[in-house]
């Protein structure tokens, strides 16, 4: 016969019938008990001072409690030989448990030492005497106030139906759960990125009709770059979004599911209850299915914890206290860390943007939105460009050195003005040189013309250009030959060479042989 625990009311009913004079066998038949059990209850009551002649007045709550304690103390069965062997080996078992040895291995070690103990007995002994396997006490955390917190999680769902190519694609879902009312929202996506996280949040605020004060998220890379229990480093794109929508991001600890217990088991529940068995072809159909499930099925199902319908609970307590829902579409920015290359350009979204020469080789932080691309050096805004399409470039001439700007920007006017600085005819020659349908193809000739000014001087070049223009000769090579053939017109005479005196010339008296009379250089010098 299986053991059945008898409640206090059943024991009280047995004793009440006994005090009324009902026979023991009849009591056992009426209450569905064994007659031996009835006799045991009555003997326990008699030991506690209850007498048949006292009637029902002798039966009070205090006496029934005493009878219960006596019966519980007598219940149970004696321990067997296996338990006694475990008691003898208690120090051995405890020592190995403290060193992290599993009970299955401890049983093998005991058997090796000649101590035979069953696995069930060893586990009961370890749990009762050594506290092994007992779960720690948990304290339920109080729910927050209305509209304060919402928990966010993501996970894989099911497969879509085959497309026109016969392929099936698996999708994920962002799952939002209000901590207060347990009202849930599901937003399916294909990829877990910062952009899809922001899209899911925008759809959630529209679903709930407002924004919660705090969003509790796990450590997904789409939101958290570097997890930390105290100061996690958040993704810049999602951090900027939280500032725009005015809510706080509260991250959980790594491998601590109780930090967001409201959604920890929601992934399997959403997958099985919302999407399993459904015929879904496109992502839009999955989102419609998730919306219907959130409102009409899960939202109208009584929650086991709150004992209220999540949708009705949310409408009654939380909707009115939420922050206003956004009315304008959020422009999702892209944050990246491009490198400035030797050509003074950095690549963002497959487009090139110019930057100053001093940051060549550095890694900057770039933010690209719908209309603007901003580059930051640390926390300082370095440069802002209008956003261009992929494959295009945005170049600011002021970023390049002045001597290279004209060539980089193909500035024909600048070259003509610079040539005019060397002479009026030189300027007209450069203008004629650069005239035509494709002037930038003759920029090298213009640079060669400026080189002639450095080699031959402004005056000679201006005279040569004037002669070339007179005969309509627009050719830099022929102009150079003309400069080589025409000698310079400068008439200044070269001064005659002065032979310096000898550095070591000595007076005549220092020589042993005297000078002749005609060789004397100093008439007053004595022979």
C-alpha cells in the first residue's frame, strides 16, 4: 500500500468521531483509513490526556497540534546498514566533497576501500547530513512601478516556408516584456544588429503607446560592446538612440539569467506558442503573426503570477503613465572607426571623405546619418561632410596643402592666375594653353610653363611668350628651344678679375741674396 500523508483536519475528524463514541472500525471505513491507523491516532491522543468520557470538549486546537507532533515523531523508518556505513565514512565523504569530487566518484572510492553503499543512500546521506545538492534560498524581487521597466531579449525562432528558389530562411525575434503587467511584444528580424534593435524598439513604443523609463537588456553585441557588472561599454548607435528617446539602458550580468527573469524563458515560449506550426513565407507575415499573438492570444491569457490578463493589466495601470510615444521616424545613424589613408580620405559606407593632412594614418570615429557624415578625433568634432552615395567622394579643397590643391582639384583658373604673376604675356600664353574642351588634360604643360619661369627668369620668359603669341605658337617645348636660342639681354659688364697678393709675401731684408736696384719694391728699404 502506498504511503499517504494525512492532514491535520483528517486527524481531528478521527478523534472527533472517537470522542462521540463511534467504533474504530466504522471510523476507518468512513474515512478510508486502516483500522490500525485509527488505533494509532487514538493512542497518541490518550497519551496526550484525551479521554473518551470527556466527549468533544476535550478536543481543542492545542491538543490536536500535540497529537500531530507525537505522530510525526513516531513516523518514519529506521536507517539501514548503508546509512550506518555512510556515517562511519562521513569525514572521508565530506573531504572529497569539499575538493569538488562528484558523488559518483566518491562511491567508486568507497567501493575501492571495501565500503559498499548504494547510490541512492549515498545521495540521501550527503543531502541530509552534508547539505550537498541543496539549492540556496532565493528572495523574490519586488516588481517595479507601472511604466518603469521593460525587459528585452532575443533568440532564434522557426524557419520560413521555401521561397521561389526552394530555400528556407530562419529568423530571430526581439521580445519585449513589461515587468509590471507581463504584457509582451514580439518583433521578428533576420539579423541581430543595432539597426534591427532600434527598429524593434520603435515598433514596441508604437505597440505599447509610449516609452518605458528603463530597458533591461542582455549583453548582445548589438547593444553592449563590452559587458561589465558596474560600468558596461554600450554601443554608440544604441546609446545615442536611448538619449533621443529618453530611456535608461540597464544591462544584466553575464550568465545571470535572473537579472531579466521575466523574458529568460520567453524565447522558447514564443517559438512554440506563436510561430510553431504556422505557414509563414515572408518576414512581414511573421510580424503580423507576432502582433496578433501579442494582443489577442498572449495578451488575453490569464498570467499565473499576476492572475490578471496582461493586456487588461497594462491598459489599466501602465499605459497612462508611459512617456509619449515618438511621432517622427528615427534616423538610425551608423558609427564606425575608419582609417585616414595617404590620400587624406577615409571610407564610410563605401564613400570617400577628405580630412586634414595631420590626421593621416590615424583611426577616427565617424557617425553617418541620412544627410551628414561627422568625423571625431577623440571627443572633438574634426570634420563634417554632406553624405554622398556609395562610390562617390566628398572633397574639401581646404584639407589639402596649398601647393597641391590646384592639381588635386584640377583648378585651371588657379594655374592661369599663377602664370600671370610671372608676366602679362606669360598669363596670356597660359590662358591660350589651357583653352579648349578638355583643359585639365593640358595641366602638365601649364606646370612645365611655370617651371620655365624658375629656370630662365620672369623677364626672359615673358619676352619669349610675347614672341610666341605673335606668331600663334602655343607649344611649351618650342618655347623652351626659343629661350635656349635667344641670349639674355642683360648688358651689365662683368668686373675684371683682381689677382690677390700672395698670402706669404715677405720683406726683402729677410732674403739672403739682395734684390737688384730695379727689383726693389720699397725705395726706403735698406740693402
